[in-house]
C-alpha cells in the first residue's frame, strides 16, 4: 500500500518474477542485506512498524487517511531480495516417504535434478519449479551430505581412515 507499480518494469529484462534457477542465488544475496538498515530506510520515509500493533480499527483509519510513502526501485529490489531469503512455509503437498526416499537415492546415484523433478512433478501434480527447488534444497542439506559420506564409507562408525 502506498507504492505505485511501474507497469513498464514488468516488460524490462529482470523485471517481474524471477526464474526458479536464480532463487537459490537470490536467497543468498538477500540474506546479506542488513535488516536494520532496510528498516531504518523505510522508517525514514514514514513507515512505522509499531502501527501493526494498534487495534485493527485504528490501523484501517490510518490506511484510509490517504498518507502515502514512495520508495525507490532500488529499495524495493533490496526488500524483495531480503524477503526471498526468509525461510518458506511449506504449504504444498507433502511427498510420501516413498517418493522422498526414491528422490534421495536417485540424487545419491547422480540422477540430474531436472529429470528427477519432471518425474516427481508428474507423480505429485506439484509445479516443476517447486519440485526442482525442493530437490536442490535436499541436495544442499546436511542430511544428504551425511548420506553421501556414509555411502563413501566415511560414516560415524566407519573403520576406514
């Protein structure tokens, strides 16, 4: 609220929605933004986070007062990147243990993420981008790395050096 949308921005390169292949990089970059600085920039323009603590009626009255703030595209881009870095709440369909187990084993066997994502998306009905993102997260996670080490014989109770 209070921000005008640049309609031409959606037509320019880099405008609008980001590609899922860039999401991991975007989350990494977004995590580097200092939240205190972003908050300070917004508050210097007139935003007041504490107003969300007001009773709903007072919040609505404030919004209807016609007061607006305008932020630069640079600040808007920084805020969007910072929000991308926040953990996502999983709202989609959960994979069955069978699908998740097969996915882990296929990843351990070196199956390409894109091919595996197509198979799982066909089985679950989830969007391909969501499945691919979840597989990338699985592959980057500590559990997967431990499974790789165990498979190579470097487990906790391994007798090899």
